[in-house]
C-alpha cells in the first residue's frame, strides 16, 4: 500500500486551500483521483513524485518511508522509480519521438513495443512541434513508461484523444500495467478511465483555509 497522510497549503480557483489527504492507495492497481479543477489533484501527484514537499505529514510505500516531516526526510526523486505524465506534456523540443524513449532506455525491443503501443512508429523521427496534440499526448505517456516505473502518475492523460483511439490505447496500457505490475494513480474527471476490475477511485474535496 501507499499510505499518505499529509497537509499542504495551496492556492487555486477556490482561494487559499488546505490540501489534506489521509488515505492509502492499492499497489499494482489503477486509482483515479476525482474532484473539481483547482482542488489539489495535480499537487497531490507532484507530492508523490517528490516535486513538491508537503507542509507536514508522512508518506510510506510498502513500509518504506518516502517523506517524513518530523525527521525532515524526503526520498530523492530519482530513487522513487516514478513515471509522470504531465498535463502540458513537458516534451523536449530538440528530441525526436524515438529520442524521447532512448533518453530513458536503451532496450530497442521495448522502444519498438512502446512505439507500436502508442501508434507512433511511423512518426519516430519527428520532433514534438511536428506532432498533433494527440500525438504529443501519446508520446508523453510512452516517455513516462520507458523507464519501466513502479509508480506511474498521470495528469489527465487522454484529453486530446478521440474515443476510438483512447479505447485502443487504454486496452494496451492495461495489459502493460498488469504485465509490469505498475501502480497507476490517475487524475481524471471521468469515473471509468482505465477502469477494470483492479481499479479504485479517490475523491478530493475542498477544505478552505
């Protein structure tokens, strides 16, 4: 289990808020984080990745401490084995599609598999500016997967995809998640995204400071 009991002051569309989370996320499963815009969903993902530190609290993963405010400890980002799909993609403008994946792995067979999974094999030599929004979004997902993370954090990763493409992609992603035993935490506005039997929902609600 990922056990998280933290507090963080944040600003958002609702004014000054206190993000308070006391819950546990299942390992080797998909958990969808739901809630209105500006409530702290992205902040929660960044806290799990180590990109933002909570004001107080503790995070443990399988009894391994990732953050403990009382001992001023935060596990290094590079040691967390986390993949992150950012809402704005955060792609490297000077790298091709294939280059993004080679940045994380030298496994040619795995790179080919990811390109096929994302239906980007025919675009492997293109740069981000030569891709559509949906293609950039798929590349962001593949880039996050190329290091074979134990924890995959996805911030609204399917918004630029049409229904048919999204359906094909999510089937293949669920297969990969199961095979590699990846824990997925997904920010979404839909109850059924990446939904299979081994999936859960967690809803954030506002707590005004």
